[in-house]
């Protein structure tokens, strides 16, 4: 595959790529920080590093736990690392339920509409069905994806290769699309690009400049754009040549 337009399907990570995951997490941590007078105590990077550590660890321990419940589970551990008092059950649940309110990047919805003219668009997300449904009907403005696959459907979280194997099987059965025709489109090196490389899949890195979570020292990708809008521009330019 020499060109973006050679592919037939984009498999999307959502949180970090389409949704501003990091701003969502930081906003969801504000009640905890405010309650403990620590709003100014930690940098954005420090908060995200603590969050990512507990998230990745819990995903390995409980791969079948839904994402909103997983966030509720790690909230007390995050509080402990931030030298905060133990949160209440209601606090933990509110943190878990915040996922569906995390905002979309400003270019996302328009870029999806443009890309849908050229590809099947499939979600391969680490969240649960209910959280994604709330995101899709809210921040993503009801965008009609061709297929939606969540960690809850698979029983494991990326970077597990099981998630990519499941997706590839689904798109072959539903659309007759082979692995070589699928382009993994994502921000996270950890969750998406490194496992895609192991799967011998091509990938497009949506960098989202300033992103902290999911970065790796070794950056692997076949195409690279700052935003999804930039990728849509490149696809349209290829179509015109």
C-alpha cells in the first residue's frame, strides 16, 4: 500500500484520537483536587502519568472489567498517589461516569464526515459500550460509524493483540475487507501503533501535539499527521491527483 487512498477501512482509536481524552481526565480529576486543596499542586503531565500508570495496570489485572468501572476502581489509588483523602463511592462512580462527557477535538466530526466518503469507518475502543454510546450521541454528534467494537465486546484491552484480531475478523466477515486494506488510525503509540506493527498492519499516527499519554520512545507509523483534519486534507489531495 503506497497511498492512503489504497485502503478501504480506517480502524479508529477514539479516546486520544477523536476525543480529547487528556482534557477529559484532567477535568474529571478536578473535584478530587479541589476537595483536597491541590488544584495547583500537580502539573498536567504529572496527573496524566499517574492516571496512565493505574489505568494500564488495572487493565492488565482485570481485562474483562468495563472501562467506566475500571476508572471507578482506580480513582482511590490515584487519590492516594496525589496525597488526597480517600474518595467516596459516589466520587469514584462520578469519575468513571465522566467518560461520555469528555470533549471531541474541534476537527473530529467534520474530518470523519470527509473520510467517510472514502472509507468504511470502524471504532476499536478500549471503553465499554455504554460509555461509547454516550460519547457518540454527545461529543461525536451521533456520527454513524460502520461498526463499533469495544473492549467490553472482546474481553480485553489494547495493546492486547486479541483486540486487533477480533476487529480484523469482524471487518472480514461484515465487509469482506482484508487486513492489508485496513489502516489503524490512532494517537497512542502504546495502545495502537506498536501492536499494529506486531500484527503487520499499516498505521496512521494522529499525533495530537502536546499529548502525553500513550507515547513511546520508539515511534512507529506509516503516515503521520498532527490532526485528523490534516489526514482528511491529505486523502482529498490524493483523490485529486
